C-alpha cells in the first residue's frame, strides 16, 4: 500500500524570536505523508527531535504503524538547527537561541500558508518533538484537539539541564570552538566524547545491566563507537550546540501569555493530552508528567513499561515498546475532541 508524500521549504521570512533577536530569511524544511481531507480535519503535526531529520522519524509512519498515513495527513517540520531548516551550519547569522516556541510559531505559519490549515487533530512528538507538541497545545489552545507527548515535558527540568550543559561544555572546550557555539573546524574528538556521554543517559541502567548493548557489538567500546559516534559525527557541532540550547530553554510558560507561570499554562490547554513517559527515562521522568497531569483539563498518563530508557519513546528496533505506543496512540486518536 502506498500513500502520497511531498516535501518543501517554507520561506518564513524574518522571524521575530522570543529572545528579541530575529532569524533573518528563516527557512523551514518539511515533509508530508498522506492526503489532506477536504474538511482539513485529519492533520497531525509531528515535529522532529534532537539532531534528527524528518527521515529519521519515518519508521513510525505506515498503515500498521503508530501514525497511519492512509487515515491521517502527517506533516513533519524539521526543527530549526537540524541542518535542513535554518541552522548554524547553513546560516552564518543564526541567532544564539531559537526556542521551541519560535519553532512552533513558524510551523503554525507553514500550515496556514501552505495548506490552509487552522486547526489540527493532533500534535505528536518524541523528546524535543514532544516539547514542541506541548507548545502547540499551550500556544494555540483552541487550534489543537489532541496532543501526544512521548518522553517529553512542559518545561525542561533542572536535572535535564545539568545533562545538557555538560554536553555544551564538551563542545565549548574543544580547541576548534571559537565562541558562541561556532567552530573553525568540526571538533572530531569532542563529538566522540559527546556521543559517549549521551549514550549513558539515553538508555537505562537496567538496559546496560541486562547486556542489551552487546546485541550489536563485541564489547562496550565497540558498542559506543558503532551505535553512538556515527549518528553525532554526521551532524555539525554548531547545530548540536544550537539545538541543545533550545532543549535547555524549553518552557511552555516562558512567554507574555503565561508569564512563566507553568500551572497557568498547563491549565489553559484545551486539547486532550496523552502523556507517555518512559518508565526508566533519565531525561524526562515520570514524576515530571505526574506533576503536570494535575493541572491539565483532559489528560491521561501512561508510562511505557520498558527498560530502554529514553529510547522507549522511539522504539524503531524494539517491537514490544513499539506495540505499546501504537496501541496507546491509536486509542487516543480515536477519541473525540474535547467539547
């Protein structure tokens, strides 16, 4: 079975940012899957996650997958900073901070101007994509019917920020770093160190204890070099730096509408929100979503029962967690929008 796809670059113009800076001649890469219904009522926005492009998330878009492109019109906007949309690697004047809110405002303009879409059936996202899904629901409460937040949170926790600032410090300590997240050359040794630190957080202690890293490797170093280094070495260090700063600053209440009042921002969300944290995720803890749940109007919390840590939310090679996500998400999409 096949379905229609399309790609494009949306010219967002000079985009005013939360920081007060302007992203000049902003460009937003995107890909769509499926067919937009005549009533434009089958739209799912599926933003990308840290260091990922739309291609990296395509594994879950299929008729028997988590998002069915024969039923839904799925639009995947590439995050600013991922190398396809405006990024330090393709824009020498890229600002010091582009936030999740900045991304979502550009995505809103994309949907309106390219497709004539004002209301979406669902905002779905994993990790940084989940942060953007949360922003969709908070920034445009009357335009979002459902939100599925997979391994994400409304505000980046302090513990998560400790991890991110450690990664930023690795990049900034590289001799190739010339300041402000820019580099004279790609810092190969720093990127290898970066990938090794990342590996320690992305999977749980139980996952390593059970030796699952040895399924594709002869030992720990082989696993780290085989499974983690190539993914980050393909990225530009300046892009990784920019997106880490975006992740660090994520907060749905950090705007004039909510004045950094997280409880107020959560209470304003009208969408049905499905919170799917990984039970052993070290970035976005179940406790973070538990605290958010008490403030949301229409929400459920269903932790993914998995030892795969953060990876439980993107289980392309893990059939059990994939089945849990598929069943949970399809049930949520079948529910009526809140009245």
